[in-house]
C-alpha cells in the first residue's frame, strides 16, 4: 500500500475527491494533508475522513526542513498538489523526484505561471475568446506550471460562459481524471521506492 500526501491551500474539493477515490482501493491511501493556511477548509475535510493534517508556515517549508521531515515520518511515496499556491522547495523536489504532480485548471502552457489559479484562469480564457479550456496534470519542478505535461483533458468554452460556469465544467474534469492519473502513476513506481 502506497502513501499519498496532498498539499492544498483552499477549500479542498479535489483533495477530498482523491481521499474518497483511494479509500476504495488497495493500492494507495492518502496518509497526510498539508496546508499553508490555518483556516483552509481542506483541513476540516481531511479530518472528517480521518486523514492526518498538518498546518505549516513558510519557515517550516523553506528553511527548517520540518515539512520534509513530516513527509518522511508519514512514509510518503507520492505527493499531489491540489490548489496549492507555493513553489515546492528544492529539498522536497529532490527527495520526491518524479513523484510530485499538480493539476492546473487550463491547457498549459497557456494560462500558467505565478498568480494564475482558480477564477483568474477562467476569466482570462473567457476574455481571450478561447473555444476550449480544460485541465493539465503535470510534474512539479522549481517553476510555476512548467513541469512536463502528463495528461490533458478538454472542454468547450460556451459563448454564454461566466467564470463560474466554466469552472464547473473544468472541476468535473478534475474530479474525473486527477485520481485516475495519480493511481496510474503510483502503479508505475518502482519497488525500491520507500
């Protein structure tokens, strides 16, 4: 059984979807949910599913190595970012090379980078008159939204769309595909990982 850690900064709907998905498998489970926001609703969602939670501050992440130590203590095999807005530090990238992924609510490389998240992305897609949007699941590196693309799924952008209606269609793609891709990647992990 592989252990998944999820990093999230927001309400946690993707994180909860991943927790539910893996609660019905024998290949992996979510062992830890970490957030850089003490008031983040993801912490409540995780607690309701009896998943251990950790709130951490910038110093814990970038200076002291506490977050990496927490990941090791939880015997983490794989990391999924789900609405997490900080760059992952070098020590974690190195330790989990090839085993940290993120989901982005647009078709990268378009609409990526610092400050491009959530409704900001959907507003930009609509403003530019794009015919389609979607999701991108990608490896995490030291730059925002620039890691190798693993998977993309598309949806139409309707002329009547608002950021909220487009977000709803993009969320459907996220909920459908993100847990599946995580599961596929975990099955490919070498036995020597741990």
